[in-house]
């Protein structure tokens, strides 16, 4: 069970060895990967190995990246840790090109028609995992 939030605020190299996250600064620090729930990179001079990123993703760890003001500007989340995410990705990948173009055109049309974007116009179809656009009166007339 993960319970640790690790913050890297100094220049460091981050790698893995024997199921441990190794943070090398002036000293060498190790933390069991299974104990880490989140990792925040505050230092812009921190480097990562691909194996470390992969191990963190497999463990379900969120990695936050900060900007020069030390504010979070991005997050790296594990892919397909939940069954609905994987189902939605598979459904989107299996769409034919005409279906992709139709959905994109509908999204653009809805976005241009609504003040404030598409936030209220989109609902998720739980069966397929895709997002659907509800019909309006204007659509019904056609």
C-alpha cells in the first residue's frame, strides 16, 4: 500500500535498483517503489531513467512536474490502471476514419455554438466508453 509523497527539490538523478527508487544527489537515497503514492519534481535539473518512469507507472504512482515558479504544471499518470480507461481507449482506437471525422466535426460544431465550450454538451456513453453529443431541437429538424 502506497503512502509516501516524495518531493525532489534539488538537482538529482532518479533511477531504480532492486524494486527501489534511487535518488542520487550529493547523497544516495532509496525508497521502496511500492510505498510511493506520488512524486513531485520541483527541481528543473532532475533527470529520470526510463526504467524509473516505467516502474512508477506500473505501481500506479502519479508524477507531478513543476515549472520555474515551483508550481505544478503537468502530471504523468499511469495508463490503463482502470478498466474504463482501457475500454475507452480501445473503443476510440477501433473507430473507422469516417466515424472519427464525424465525431470531430460534431465536437467543433458544438464548441462553436455554445458559449463557454463543450462542458455541458458532452455525456459519456457508459456502454462503449465513448463520449456522445445529445441531440438538440435544431438537430431533430434535419
